[in-house]
């Protein structure tokens, strides 16, 4: 259901999207995201009719678009993903490490999203796993969950990787658990230096293989000498890597994952107004003591900034490494539990029999089958509404 009286990204797209699409040449992924968000929970996607078996109240519900960039389609997906991760949590410390690239790389990133994002994942994960494997630091195989974020609070591009890292790992002989020093993982200066070196080395290899594209504003970088000079400057810059104190146990990890995993560039509750061709939204200025401010942009600029964060088609923005890598996670988690002396069984098999309504109620406490009017009856499906295509803007579900 739509928030009463609240503006949504979908409203802005419906109002200003047609003009923006006419004046800009957009890639297919951007067009698909815009149209999905505009159509979400409207007659365009169809839906169903439900009737209360007690008071006879009739309610129409339109289908969701399920696009991962839609502000209205992430709740159940996020909660299901987090619940699955709960089965993998160990009785250990977990750390939060963030890797960020210099802002001067932004023009190159905008033209080569998939390539640069892959480099970011690879360099961050290899930095963590190699340093942890080094006996000078830990001497163990750790587990890492990497989450790609591409935005700042002002909606500008700000690519960075959030990592949830196990505070220890399995020894090289696979016989014991090697824990980090309490409250301490690996020095951030060491992390930053290795991350910088790995990223710039991988970037150079991509250039040599001809995998990078250059638009008019950076076309001069096509020349090998110019690119070498461009890349060399980043060895002198500070690469921001920070490691926060360990989470407050398993609950702290899950709370964090709930905030970051399925987050999009801007949520609907941050949008304040859409007036006179301008969109206003709230944001936090981290450079000014985290103060809450209001930003006002032309509608076209708001749309442009939102689309900066639409990922390439089928791009995986949550990845697992080391002990948590998908190919052997089940066996590694079982071995970790055996070494740590923890007896915990997963419950995934039982969940497969649940409907999405049952899952939503169990995970979020929202009972969509309860009548919203009398609160006594159950809403039973009495009819389907097939997708409807029309020339005008779709009617949203209110």
C-alpha cells in the first residue's frame, strides 16, 4: 500500500520521466528500472481482489514490480535473505570494514561500472583474505560478506564496499580456530596500502586488455602514457579504509545487514516535495557533523542522480568470500561449528513449505490476510486482475 499523503520515487518518475527519457539517451537497464518503478503496484502489472469473509470488505491489491532498485519491493526479500544468513552466524566477533576509492576515479567508473565494481570487489576481498592468511596478522582463513554501495546521501556517485568479516578463522591445518585479538582486526594502514596496490594493478591490467571505455571527457586517457600518468597519481593519495569496532554479537550483525544489504539510493520517506519542477529530499551531511539537511534539485537532475546507481543487468552486489564463499559455505560453516563446539542446526528445509504471506507474518509481523476494516475476518481471494496497458499514467494502489 502507498504511504498516505507521501511522495514516492514512482511519483517523480511518472511526472517527469517521459520528458527525461525524450531528452536523454538511456541504456536499457535504466529504462527497465524506471518503467518498473512507475508501474509498481499499479493496474499495469495486474493484481487480485480480496474479500473479507466476515464483513464483506472488498480490497484491490496490485502486483509489485520486484525490481531491486524499487523502494517498495525490498522488505520481504531483505528479511528472507537476512534470515538465511542467521543460519551461517557463528559465536564469534564480527568486524565491519569499508573500502572506498578516490573521488577522482568517478569519471572512469561511470563509463565502466561493471569492470570497476568487479575490481573493487576483487581487490577488497583479496586484501582481507591475504592479510588474514598471513601469520604476521592472523594466520587463518576468514569469511567475508561484501556489499556494494554506489551512492552518498546526496545521491552522487560514491562507490564503496561494506564488508562483514569474521573475527578469526580456521588455521591452515584445518584443526583449530584462530581468533583475532579482542576488539582488533588488522591495522587500517596495512589494509589501505594493500588495497590501493591491488586495485591499481588490476586497473592497469584491464587497460592493457582493452576492457576500459573512455567517453569524450576522458578520451585523452586512451593514450598509454596519459593513462599511466593518471594511474600513477593515485599511489600518492590516501585511500580510505576503516574498520569499525566489532558488532554486538550475532544480533548486531543481523541489525547491520538489515540496514545495508538491500538498501537503494534513496528511500521514499526521504522525499519531501515535488514542486515547480524541483524535488526536495532530506540528507545527512557527514562532512558537517552528520547534520540533517534538505537538498533541492531540478527533477531531471534528481532522476539523473538516481539512475547513476542502477546496476548493470544481473550484476551481483552481495558477494561471499573465504569461508562464506557459496561453493563451499555449508561445509566450512559445519567445520567451524565443530571446532568451536557449537551445536546448531539450520531450519531452511522447514521454511520452503511456507507461503510468502506466512513468511511475511513470521518475519515482519505483518498479517496481510487480516481484514483491515473489521480486524476479525480473513481476506480471501475472489478474483484476478490481469495486467493492463494504457496510454496514460497508471493508477497507483492506495
